[in-house]
């Protein structure tokens, strides 16, 4: 999260505490990441998952982990240098299934690859696995691009004429979607964009194709 914040266009938010300690914090931290072209997304940092988490403990963590249930994309950050990394990945998937979040798209962020792979091979993408090294600052930009790509895949294109009385939607389109073109006309704001399905439904009354 701190590496992504450092890359964010608006790097004004406080970073998260970094400590090699189990459950250093149980609070979910949410930060806004703004890309170069103005596109943005919210990044939530939850607690780590452990194997065979007791049901009572899982219930206690539920409020902390509920951000994962509401996510459009889950980033599973994996210590690739750990010989048991696959077991840790399986434990995370098991926990997500218990939370009924197993259907959410996932990107596997294989971190600490500098310990086991030549630096010249990093970053690299294989399917839904992105091999990076935060310590060596390799793959952070590629991670943001991949996040943007996955989130954009779920967007719907709209072509609308937005009356100036509803101009507040312009900022929502910029922040929640992907602006393709915009021009200010006498009748209103002519916009072509890709937006989430929920926002598309709200903009339907302004559609040029209805």
C-alpha cells in the first residue's frame, strides 16, 4: 500500500504502519490511489489470513474483513520467497470462501521475488500472477496498470448529454469510471465514458442511444 501511495498522483495520505508482526493492526486502512490520467480507486488493507482460523476468531475479524466482501478486486499479496507460499495462498482462499467472497476477481501479487529470481526478470506477469519486488521498486507501476485493466473490464460504456443542472455527475464519472471524451456544448456536457453498472443505471436518462 505504501509503495502504491508513493506512486499516486496525489500522495497526500498518511502511509500504513510497517511491522514484521502478526496482526500488527486489526483496523482496515483505506487510501485513495490517483493515477496519472486522473483515474482513481480505493485501496483497502485488511488483516492477514492464517490457516485453520477458528470460527469464533473469524467472526471477530468479520467487520475487519468485510471490505474484502465488498471489493471489486482482491489483491492477494504473497511472500514468494517463502517455501510454503502455496499453503498460505490456499489458507487465504479458504477464508474468503467462508466469507462468501470466493467469487470476487483476484490478482496474485507475488512479492519479494528479488530473493529468488534474477532482478532482470522482474516484473513479469503470468496469467493472474504478477511477480514483483516492492523492496527493489520493481513492478509497482505494472501493478497499478493491471488493477486499472481489471477494474475497467467491468465498466459499461455510456454516451450521454449531461445537462448542466446535473453536472455533479461529471466528477463521479471521472473518479469512478474512465473518461473517453468530453466537450462542453450549449445544450449540456457531451460525454463518452466507461462507468460501473450502478452509475450507468443512474445516467440512463441522459443517454444518447435510448
